[in-house]
C-alpha cells in the first residue's frame, strides 16, 4: 500500500470485514436473505446465538447500513429486521460461505482431530511450544 490513502482504505476494509465476517453476522445476513424476520424468528434461525449477541449484531449491522429495523405501532410492539439493498449485495456471499461450512463440517472436524492428535503426540504440525523471543503469544 502506498502513502496516498491506500493504507487508510486497507484499514477501513479490514473494519468492514470484521463486521460482516464475525461469528454471527454472516448467519444473520444469510437468514435475512429469505426476507424480513422478527427478532424471535431470527433468534430461532441462528443456532446458538444469545439474545444479547443477536441484539449487538443487529445494531452493528444496522449502523453499517446492512440491516434495517422497522417498528410497527401495534400492541404488542412488532419489530422486523430486513436487509437493505446494500445488505442484499452480501446475501449471496454469505450464503456461499454458510453453505460451504455446512458441506465441509465433517472434513474440517477430521482435519482438526488429526492435527490435535499430532500435537498431543508432539509430532510435526502441532502448535509451537514457545513464541519467538520478544513476541507475545496470541
């Protein structure tokens, strides 16, 4: 990257990728690709997400212009979340990644088990025992 602003662009790109690539955002975007959903329906669709994490994820996606929140003036209050046109451009990519993960779960599990077995036996391919001098682990 050059000093003419590309470094700043790279930082901004990383910031956006952190948002859309976090643990829950891809799944939320994927499920909202089917159309608007109420909070409880979305929570049921996204396996394992807590109410708090779904709220935090939706707020972040709304702030970034990927999701809209519509509150209807009825009793009890009804709130729906939907992808914005910008969010819609992410739906296909999110779907591809979620589908890939689903299709390859067994292979990833097998690779992890093999790696962990090698690491436990002290064989090649295991994690490094110590960080290089002057560097912190993590």
